[in-house]
């Protein structure tokens, strides 16, 4: 990784909340409202303390930026670990170069490693930057810098904290939905015991309850059904924004090389699935493409082209 051309300082753009982060927060609003309904109903168990329970849940979002909570999140949810001394010796000089070019204080972030042989990285909460063991040991310095600059772009744009905050406040609603699905499935199995009349009665009962719920909540549950697709679209946009951030720091050629390696890994996975399916190609459905959180290889390369053109 050559640094002879000097640094690119964009410190004035650090720690902002860009359009994709705002969009993510807005799209999580229906999930948040559903979760609020669930929390309010559960808080009624505590009688006079119900109001305090709701306030405590609302304030719990601040834990996203709490360093000990972030460490627990990194270990338990993301399956990350602290780098070994050898890995830290490899990561820290590259990270210093990336943050120096960006004009930010690198010590504000914590570097983590995932024990994986895949090429991947993650930015989470307010300070977590994680890379896989493969990236640490197999990528050249320039390509490793491009990966870390991409993850820094997620922090710079506010993508990391907004996504996690939305996930946290949607959690009660998601748990309630899973419980409801389990109960509904159990009731359906019971209704089958009473032949087709039991199934018909159950279907009518579930339909009335669903209609009453949708009407009472002004159609909010229908919005929740569309949220995964809208959030995936915002996620794809945030990936392109993070690519742009890395490219603006001078890592466009290295990032293009990383994308090519990612594409090769994906092609190998497709070939393995095809072989396991007795030679029949496994095609991705249109709906699964809409649920993808990352743009395809060619889209990302297309958006990198302005940064790959030779400068006069």
C-alpha cells in the first residue's frame, strides 16, 4: 500500500447521519410502534410501575453506544473476538493509515476478528470494526485497508448505529410475532383433529382477529410485512455509500480487487450448490434478490468506475 501521494482528509464529513441512515430509522418506525404496543401491554402486569417500565425500554436504546454492551454484542451476537498480538500488529498500521486519510481518531474504534475463512467484515454499534481471519491473513495491506475503509464508511454515514438501534427497538415486536406464530400453529394442528369443520372455524377465527388487528392499528401490520424489502433496499444503498467512502480515500483499485475475490467466492458457492443438486443450477428467485442486503458484483463495480478512471 503506497502512501507517497499524500493523504485525503475528509474530517468535516465524519460522524454524520446520511440519507440511508435516516431512511433506515424511518423504515423501522412501524416495527418500533408494534414493539411499543407489545411493551405497553406487558408493562400492565406491573400495575402502577407500568409507565416506568415503558420509559426504561425507551431509554435502553442508549446501550447501543455503551462500550461494555458493545463488547458483549460483539462476542455473543456477532461472534467476534479481540485480535491476537500478531493480528493486532498486522491490523493497527493499516487502520492508522485508513483513519489518517479519513481525518478521524482511530482510537475511537475497536478492532475485532471473526474466526472465519470467508472474506467479510462488519461495522456495528458506535465503535466496532470487525474483519474475518481470512481478511487479516490472506489480503495484501492495500486490500485490507480498502475493506476497513468500507467499514469506516458505515460508521461515518451512521449506518451502523441506526441499523442496530432499529433492530433493538423492533425486537419485542419480533419476539411477540414468533410467539403468535407458534401459538397459531399449535391451534391449527389442534383444529385438524376436528376435521374440516375445525379447520374452517379456525380459519374464520384467525381471519376475524387479523382483520380486527389491522383495522384497529390503521393498517400498520401490513406495513410491517413490506418492511424487510424496503430495509434491504436501504441496506444496498448504504453498501454503495460505504464503497464510495473507501474509494474517496484512494482505495478504489484495492476495493475492486476485493470485490473480484468476493465474486469468485460466490461463484464457488454456486458451483458447489449446483453439484449438490445433481448438476441442476440453483437460480435465485426475484423475491430473494429483493431481500438481499448487498448489491450484486456488477452494480458495485459500476459505481466504482468514476474512481478507477485515470486522472489527468
